[in-house]
């Protein structure tokens, strides 16, 4: 998952998003 996707998933912690 990219940082751009994180913007659409604010409930997901940034560090978890980078791992996935």
C-alpha cells in the first residue's frame, strides 16, 4: 500500500500501511 492510499484510509496507521 502506498502513502497515497493512506490518504483514503485515515483509520489505518501509517506504519501498517507501509508494511502492507
